C-alpha cells in the first residue's frame, strides 16, 4: 500500500534525513531565539546606552548566525541528497517493474500512468522526504518559542500559542479539496499521455480510420486537463493567499495587544520587540506546516499510483522468478515443443510455418508457445510442461 511504500522510501533515505533534521533543528532554534537577544539589547541600550552588555549580545549573535549559516547549508545539502535518493528509487522501481512484467504491464496499467509516475510522482515523493526535516525543525522551534513566550508573559503567550494552531487549522481546510482536485488533474494528465503514446504507436490504425478521431480525442482530453488545471490553480491561489494573510493579520493583533501592555507598563519596550519577533517568526513554522501538508497529499496520490503499478503481476510465471532469473546459469533443453490443446508438434531443428483460418487461433497458439501466458492448454517441451520451467 501507499503507507508502506512511503515508509520504505523513508527508511532508504534515513541517513540524509536524520542529518538534515539535526541541521534543521539547530538552524530553526537559533532563528527563533534571536528576538529574545534583540529585546535584551534594546532594554540594555535604553537604560545605559552603548555598554558592554550590548557588545556581548552582539558578539553572541554573530556566533549564532555563523552556526545558523552552517546548519542551513547542511539542511539544503542533505535535503537534496534525500530527494535524489527517493526520486531515483522510484525511477528504479518503475524501470524494474516495466522490464520484469513486459507486455503484461500495458494490459493492466496505461502507458500514461507509467509516464506520470516518472515525470511527476517521483518528484512529489522526493519533495515529501526532502521537506520532512524542515517540518521537524519548525516543530522544535515552535516548542522553544512557546516556552520563551510563556516565561515572558503568560497571557500573551497563551494568545499566540492557541491562536497559531487555529490559523493553521483554517488554512488546512483548503487543502482537502485541493488534494481531490490534484488527484483528478493527475488522472487527466495520464489520459492525455496515454492518447499521445497510443497515437504514435498505432500509426497503422490511424491510417485506417483517419486522424480526425484521434485529433478529437486528444483535443477533448487536453481541454479536460486544462479545466482541471484551472480548478487546481484556484484552490492553490486561495491557499497561498491564506498562508500570507492569516499569519500577518494574527501578528498585527498580537502586536496591538503587546503595545497596549507596553503603554500600561506591564511590558518593557524590549519585551514588545521580542514578542513581535516571536510572532513574526511563528509564521515560518505555519508556512512550513501548510507546505508539508501539500507535499503529503501529492505524495500520497503518487504513492497510490506507484503501488498500483507494483501490484501488476505477469501473466506467465511470477515477478520474483523473473527478477531472480540468471540466463548464464540456464541449461538448454532439447526436444519437441507440443501444444496439447491443438496437438501441434514443433520438431527441434526445423522451421515450421503455421496457417490458420482464424487469426485469433494462431495468435493464441503463439502466445502459449512463447509462454507469454500460463493460462489455457498445457504446452510441453521435451515432455515437460513449460509452467514448471524458469
């Protein structure tokens, strides 16, 4: 299933994901605590002017920014490494499945679906694994900021801590319909790709029935894809608007409350700056969270499509048998090839031409003789059924 497939891909990229998570936690926490130092520096400057405490805070911030730069660079480096591992694993899975199942694949899965997995789903699955460390780092920094805010002002801290999840919940309401529209759009994209490949592969049919039919099918599928794309774009635009509007509106409310507290004397000017910095920073974890939800929805759609592809089984033999087959270790078998259903006997060492009044009969016979299927009458080679051979 899709869940098991996502867990397997995550285990494959466990090392770069773990290192990227460590880097993300370090850089995000440093970025989150910067407003506290700025607030302390402001209060110290208002009271005593430019003093040793301000210089000390400045030096400490310089060290933290250097560490932050290294952590952020490592996050990008190991994140891209995790993305490449996941995307290439998906491509290799598809390549192995296509080569192992052969002609049986196109009877169970459309060529457009296979192309979509390579062109889009591999990237979306890689994006989920790549952005997972950033999500964990954002969660860690949110916890740190929540503790610092509660220590400074319990009432204001509760407003922010309870308000931010509410904002996130409102944003996620748009994501579910977006996920459905994305899934429909991907199916429409697969349909267009399938028509394109069928048209290229079926030139004889195209000459036989004329190009108008194919052109009309392609035009209708293209317009359907365009309509679905517009629907996805409208949901995406709404989501991006809420991602910007709601956090900034919430930050304005918090600053207004903190400013009134500062005027009343219950909060210092440095505390006001600190709370503003915290609130402004918390829009970043919220943005990471909403983007991660989008990544997850896209990845689940891709994982389900890939799972369906991996469930395709050959009409003859098994997938494991085909993958484990070593042609170098195979021993040739001598003898006549016999179809028990038609009593046809092909003698070893002779070329035989088969003529049938019904083309379907000869086609089915050739399919059995070549063991492209294990169904139907038994075919033997040197007295042994083909189904008992690798």
